[in-house]
C-alpha cells in the first residue's frame, strides 16, 4: 500500500490503520532476527534491568540491523499506575524529545502513548507532520518515529519504547514482527526489575519499621521495668504504714469485743464486729497485694523443702475445719496409699496459702450441708516437665495432682479463666458468706507457677459444683550441688521436713 500524506486518522497519526504489527502476529522470524533476539535476551539479563542499559543495548542491536533506516536515538517510557502516566525513564541521542514530551505522557497521548494503549507497533514516517512532535531533530534533519509497546511476562502493558528513524523508512512486516518481540523482551525485564525494586523498597521499609518497633519495645521495657521497681518500692514502704494502724484497729476491736473495759450492748457489739471483720478483710487484701507484687517482681524468697502430702493436707484442713462446721459442710479426704507418703518440693507456708485459699473459696460458695473433698493422685502432665523443679536442686518422679472439689454453686464456662484475673469476682454468691478480695485465685495460680506447676478449674456450670486442681512435680532425691540459679540468688534452700 502506498503511503501518502493523506494516510492519517482523526488525530493526525500516519498509517495508524495499516496493520504493520498486531500483538498476536505469529509469522516466523528470519534466522538472523532470531540470533539477534538471543543476543538481546542475554544482554538484557546482564543489564540488571536498568532502563538506560536496556535502551543502549536495544539501540546498538537494532541500529546494527538497520543502519539505513534507524538512527542511534530513542527513549523508554514506563507506566506509573499512581500518576496514571507514562514516565520517561531513559533517552539517547534525541534530547529534545524530553522537552517535547515534558518528561511524561498520558495513555493515548502522541504515538508512544497510543502504542502503549493499543498494544501494537505504530509508525509515523515524518515527525514534522505530527502535531505532538518537534518539527525537526537537533541537527535540523527530518525524521520518522517507531513506537513499540512493552509487555510484562504476564502480557500486561508496562510502557513503550520510541525509536527515531530516517524519514519514510517503510519498515517491512518481518522487521516489525521482530520489533514486537523486542518490546516483549525489554518489557519483561523492565517489569521484573520494577517488581524487584518495589520488593527491595518494601523490605527496606519493613526492616526500618522493625528497627523502629524494636527500639520502641526496648524503651517501653525499660519504662515498664522502672514502673515495676517503683511499684515494688511503694508497696514495700506502704506495707508498714498501712499495717501498723490497721493492726491497732483490729487489736482494739478484739479488746472491745472481749468486754475487757465493760459490757457492750447489742448494737455496740454489732458495730465492733463489723469493724473487726472489715479490718481483717482489709489486712488480707493488703497482704495479697504485697504477695502478688513480690511474685510479679521476682523478689519473693522461696524456702523450698521436701513436704509430705499427708502433712500438707492435715495442716490445711485444720485451718478451715471450724468454718466448715459452722455451715454444716462435710469435709472428705481422698488420699490413696501410694500418695500419702509422697514428698513434693515446695515452700510449706506458701503452698498452705494456696490450699487455704481454695478450701476457703469452697466453703464460701458451698451451701449449708454441702460436701468438700480434698484429694491427690499421681499423674503424668505433659505441661509440667518431670525434671522441672525451679531452684530446688531436685530431680523428680512424675507429678502429683492435688484437687479441691465441692458441691457448691459452680462456675460458668465463660468465668473459668476470668476468675484468675486480678480483682475479678463472680457476682453470684451465697448470702451470709464473707466476700473475697478478688486476689486469692490470681495469687494462688502465681504461687503454683513459681513452684513449677499449674492451677486450673473445672465445672459443668451453674449449681454443678467445681473442682480446682493443681499439678506439682514430685521430689525423688536431692542433688548434691544446687542449681546455678539458686547459688546466684542465694534466696532458695532445700531442707527436709
């Protein structure tokens, strides 16, 4: 088909209607063209995806193939999805193209923008006839333009490459087919380079964010440690200030209750009893807070010993027997022969505190005439390693489970973990029973954890009773040398009792 000055579309692009090259062209390449494609591919692989290097490589190969038709000048435009424009990323031998295109093109604007949108090679034989371009090259000579779309390996358009030609070059179809494949090779390398740079930028941003967060975490950890020390110091200093006047209130209330200074009428006795009960409740709350803070701060001293299960049960039941009898609650002991003489590594006073809390709660939430059972059994608990007895210098033989069950009001499933939160109390209770502090169970769980064990509760729900169980390692023999941690702190010791 002859090319005339009238061969233009409505936008003034020459030969837009002539099918020089469509993206789906399947024609065979001459052997020389195939060799040049292989050379281009290898050169692109060595370029690292740099647009300037890729443009130089393409121009060198293409100009060598068509010295009479192509000039050593061109540019690469890549699509920026954020700006929705084609941005100039490389140019050679034709600096006025940069000024003419103002560094960027809208999709469809000029021949490059149209090639990128339509996905086919477009050719304009004379730039002076196109309204978008400069009328001449820097050396004053007329020229033509070849614009090749660039595609990623997933066939997504990524931009266009512009080549400067001699005017009226009349490229043949096989060369245009070759240019289409060049565009696909260059586009694949450029898109992969962009993806890798984006990934590198993302990784750099991610690393910077991680470093910032690590610094922030370190600062917060230091602030938290400072706050914990301040809290421990405050509680230690306040313990004397709070306990001294409170002990005086409790002591004088007991004196008044015993009628040492004369008889009290019924109303006065009621008031004194309220003062005494409130004072004891407040003292228990202060003691629990202090114990809890010591455990959290890691400063609680442990006097570990080999403690017999039977002795622990006997002393624990003694502490609540009177309270249970007052409400007609039956106490039962389930202590098999194979457990009776077993020894656990623990501090007797703190473990008694745990059992007293569990038994007191059982009395508090069991109705008159109910039953409370204290028992133990040997088990294998995978959550408590058999060789883990903190700071004791002890080896162990499995674990022992100690449980307190009752026939009381039970615990709903949604409350069975919440009751171990500080100051949380189940709202349902029995009338006539002393309210708790909300710290007994959290403290008990922490004390059990300090001994290398765990504490949990089981219940089928309202009015179904409940079963508190704790698992502790069982001591077997004393290791002559205490653990390094024990020697370092100098706080723990092991004795026989």
